[in-house]
C-alpha cells in the first residue's frame, strides 16, 4: 500500500507542477503584452523571476513571452474575472481567474461553489486588502526582517511559507521597488506576487478536523480548475 500511495503522490505532485507552469505561462503572456524585455517591463520581470525559481523550462518561458508579446503571430485573449463567496463553514474566498471563455469559467464556478456559497461582486472583497507579497529569506547572518521591512519600504511582515523565510507586505504599486531593495538589507527574494490579504480570517483552530478538511478540499477543487489563477481564503492558523 505504501508503494501505491507514493506512486499516487508522485503523480499528484507532477500534476500540481504542470498546473503551476500553466498558471505562470498565463501570467507571463498577460505581462508580456506591455513588452517582451523583462528589464523594461517590471510586471514581466517579477513573473519571470517567479517562473525561474520553480524551474519552469526555459523554452516554455520563452514561448510564453513571445506569444504574449505577439511575436508568434498567435492571438492571446484572456479575460480577468474575480469570483467571491464562501467556502464551507463561512470561510471567505476570492478566486482570481484568467480565462479564454468567460461563460465556461462562470459555469464552472457555479458548480464548484455548490459546496460553499457564491456571492455577488463586492460581497467578500471588502474583507480583503489588495497587497504585494514578497517571500524572502536572510542572505547574511543576523539580518533583521523588521529593520529590512522599514528600510525597504514594506508595510508589514509575517512568517513566510518556508521555515526561516519572511513574507513582506507592500502596497501593490511598491512591489517591484521593495523586492529590488530587500537584497541591500540582507534578504534574498524567493517569490513575489500581487495578492489579497484577509482582514478578519477565520481561525482554523475554531474548526473541527472534519470541517477543516472540507474547507481544504473545497479550496483544492477551486485551485485545480483550468481557469483559476489564484485562490485567496480568509483562513488563519
């Protein structure tokens, strides 16, 4: 049974990486509309750095840039759509989609939200702040994240996803500026993105194990959808 579980887990990991590359390729194509040179296109530079950090193949990366910049003769048309609502047990959720078929995306969201509750535009957005996220780790011994945040111009900070890393919170307009400044203050940037930060997250410890599993399964199903770029959940702990 252990071998079967490992094989299944390996397949799931491979599928997850494939989905990640697909999502990043969309972000790259959208950003490349404003120029194919990352040095002159801040948004593209941030996404390219993120793609490289997760080892996206160079040919995949280059193809997405050229396609988005219109250098391949192909037409790229994605619409950005945001869906709002609640996961099971009233956990607020915002779902960011990039889709080439708005009707398909809307239909899929209606089906996926049956296990939660889909809301109208604005019904949940008021409970989130639009921010920049910068995941970084110390590059020199004794680097102080609080000092780095102040000096680099970040608004706030919190523990990052990886052990020893810090997530610096910025104004969306300052994301590139702060990410460029952090290395001067002893931190290596691991990833950057624009995101939505919940103002009043539900404490996961207030949910039973079964309830938390229902929430996580709901969020995983959303994330697996081909049109979904990012899922932001108001869940803490």
